[in-house]
């Protein structure tokens, strides 16, 4: 199965980024959007990106011209005729996506792969609304798409066996790091990463440590940003919505419970960097730096062990339920959200027994099912097992 012509639906940040990646890989690209001004804006932004890359000598002027020239922008979806792959990157709304997929199917051939860049919606549900569900799957890029290496490939239960494998090969050709995930809420990254935010918020709410202290501890572990810095960067409206979506999709499992503290920030309009204020104040050019924070050693250990243990627990549970392989969950968290090491590598370094002990202590203290240990971790603790030999 060859892929020559690629279609992209939606010329916003994600769609335009995906179009750029496909063009850089040598494909003819059709970038479709209902708005001509959005298409024009995407062309202008790409020209600026290419100019910077030429200036930095990353590409030649000729390559820049070719990359831009391979992307045709149109408000006519009929141009998708002859595409081997079409990637949808529109608003996260199931009804809108169903409508888009139906339009795509009226134009493309029956063997054209149709993919969604959704970060959370059910791929199986999207496929169910199509005439050829066997060629539908999730192709979740991370923002900014041209820079972030991870791509989550998510087959629906209807997807043919060879389609995900073809996309793995294609994404590698595009210079990406693809991982395959089962079609479950949050896929890999948006599920496994929840404790990074959720447990930090619990520690804050309990008065164990303040925001700069928690951020400093996690940065000292090798994370590029602490959880509160990262929530401010993502935007609390976006981060809270993902948490709420995963929480509801897992039938209100307490592990994924949203935080009222974060909700209050949203209600106040303190959405983070984009609003000038979140957990930190950005409006008066004050810094969100976590330098020169003095931390009691016992508090530092408590914060680090509690957050990392819960992250490891979530990663192990994803493996236990066949959502992802140990190798792919580690690749996903490193390549998708820049974790300093794989969580299951971390588990092996600590030993499963230590992780189980931390989580069981939390369960004993709080009596909540939020702190229930993964069956796989408990089994490894008993048998002395490891994720990697």
C-alpha cells in the first residue's frame, strides 16, 4: 500500500502542521478548510516557518519553495479525489467529525485510509458512521505537530489488521515515533499523564506543599516543567476538559477525578499564560520561576514518591489491560510529553515492591479506591518481576 497524495481537513494549528509534515516527507497535500481566510493564514505562517528554517540553514531555499509548493489549499473537498490518506483535524465534536467523515467518503476511493487527529473521542464510534469502517483509525499528533515526534495510532475495533501497520511504517517515513494504542478514553498519553496533574493538585489541596515547592520537586526529577507550570501553559480550560472527559469516560473512576481548585481558576478566568494569570501571575511580567525554593527533604521525598508512583501505576494498568505495550507506553510519555525517562523504566529502577508499598500506604491513609494498586504491579512485587529484562 503506497501513500502519494495526502488530504488534511482543517487548516488550524494542528491541520496546518500535519500538512507541513506530509509535504516535508515529499507528498502532494490538499489542505481543505471552509474558511479561505484560515487557509490564507496557514500559508502565511508556513512561509514564516520556512524562512526561519532557511535562515538557520536547516533547509535550502529550494527545499522551502518545494515544501510550500506541494501544499494546495482549497475550500472544495472534491480535491481529495485520488488521495491515499485523509487526516481530519477539526473541532473535538463527534457530530462535526461524523459529518466531515461522510463528506470525505463521497469523494475518496474505497481503499483511501481515513484518519482522525482526535485526542479523546471514540474511534470506533467515528468508524461506525462510515460506509467503510475498516479503513478508519485514529492518528493523534501532538502540538506542535512538526516538532513533537509522537503519533498515537488508534485502530477502531472495525479497522482492518494491515491498516495500523501501514500507518506505523508511514509515520516512521515522516520522521515520527509512532505507537499503537487500544481505542480507550485518553488513548495513552492523556490517560497515563492524569496523575501528574491530579496528584499534584491533591497534595496542594491537602496543604502538604505549595505550588512552587511541588513544581521544584518535579523539575529536580528531570521534568522540564512542574505540573502547575505545565497546566498554566496548556490552559486550565483545556487541561480540565481533558480530565473531565477521561473521568466521565471511565464511569467516574476516582483516579481521574477533576479538581475543584482548578475549576475555580477557570471560573475566575485565570486560565494560565494565555490569560496572564493561573497558578502563577504573568500579567505584570513576574516570573513563574521555581528557583531558590527551600524544601524540607521529607516533603520532597513525599511529593516525588507520591506523584511518580501514581504515574507508574497508571502506566502499568494500561499495559495490564492490553491498551499498550510496555515499550510503547514509555516511548509515548517521553516523546509526547517529554518525561525524563520511561515510567516503566522508573518502575524497574525503584522495584515494583516499593511502588506497591507507596500506593498501599496511600490507600490505607485515605481509604479511597483512587489509590488502588495495579494488578500487574502487585504481581511483579510478589514474583520479583520486571518490565524490562
